[in-house]
């Protein structure tokens, strides 16, 4: 398990991370979401050791990280960092060799990875000749080529079409299944909601919510219910304690207490067939808007003992 505790970081007197704490469980995909300037990239760079924290610790399986452990990490920055004129397979093999793979093992690893990512036909092409989406896949391959113990990806789905997203997700899920913690950031809330096991929401340099999808939906869910019937359900608007949110003939979305919702269900069953009834869980976008609303500006930095 990768764990961050009390991470604080300031630049030029402005605190950009304020007591950031969360964990990335082994074998799970954790989505890290927040607006521009929320602190996602700074947090990831501290995890990788590219930046130092002013305070706090980053640990893996209970042990504080050092340079030796971080050699086994895989990282994909938001800005592409591969060599544009170098052949795709050639540079991936080069990166694998830097991590200690022998030539034959490195070549086999690269061929397998490119095949799983759908890039086998472009293995001998210069990176710059690939589409932006395929360059993104190559960048992901570079982060995975040494079979990292921890995987950290900054906006890995940027520029990918839906089919490519599914391909990349499959590869990431396979790697997580080996027991690796996988952390990735994204602005695409619908994708994060669909792909992740766990979520971390950051705003103003502070963690606003963290947990599994189900836990966050339960914690931030409003008491809304959806009812669909064979006949017009407009009568629901006359039930005391019901606040109709949306109505469309045979279906209605309404807010109420659980007790009132059960009264609505009983009344609907008495009137005829009920096609669907149940609580409506909030989307990640709705939870995000709820937890980041009125987020205060980051606090001024204070002198931190080093």
C-alpha cells in the first residue's frame, strides 16, 4: 500500500499542498481528481521524489520511501517525455535495459507490451509518426516496461478514443492485479467514475473526499428516488413530503425521506405495474461539485523546520 500522511508543500510563500493524506491500496486503481491547480501534479511529483515535501511522509507497505524503492516505480508525466525521432520499440527496450533487463528479456517484454496495447504494427516507426493517441499508448508502455512495483500516471487517458481507453484500462487492470498500487489523475470525471476502484478528490491543495465509489456515493448521496411505471406517475407530485426533481410521463425522479419513498412505492403498486424503483446514487461529477464548492484559498505558507 502506498500512503501519504500530512504532505505539505509551498512555493514562493504560497501553500499549494496542505496536510494531504490518502492511501492507494495494493491491487486497486485509484483515481485522483481535481481542477487545474488543485495540487495533483505536485502531489505525484512528491510521491516520485521529483519534489521534496516541506512536511509529511510517503510510505510503501509501512516503510518511508527512498531513492532505491522509487527505482521500481513507473511514472507517466502529463507532458510526453519520449524521444520523437527514435523508433518506438527501440526506445522502450532502451528504457527496460536501464532498469537492468538483459537484451533478450527486454525485447520480449517490449513485444508483449506493444501487442497488448495494440502498437505491434508500429514498433519500428519513429514516435513522431504516430497519432497523438498512439503516442499516449507508447508513453504508457514506457511507464510499464520494467514491471513497476507502483504505477503513477498523470492524465493517462488524454487524447484516447473510447476503444483505446478500454485497451489501456485492460492493461492497467492487469498490472494492478499483480498487487501494484495504481494512481492516476484525470479531468475526465465520467472516465474516472467508470474505471476506478477508489477515488481521491483534491481542491485548493487539500483532500476533500476519499474512498471507494460506493463509499463516496453513500456518504454524499441525497435521498433521491426514481420511479417508472406503465402509466402516468404525475400523481407523485401530490404526495406530502415529495420534492419532484424531474418528471417525464411514466417516470419521475424525486427527493424524500426513505419512509415517504416507501409510501410512494406502495401507492404505485396499488395503481398498477411498477417497472423500476430505487434510490439514485450521485455521479462523481455531482459529488465533486458538492465537495469543492466554496473551497477556501490555500493558506499562506508558514516557516517549516527542515
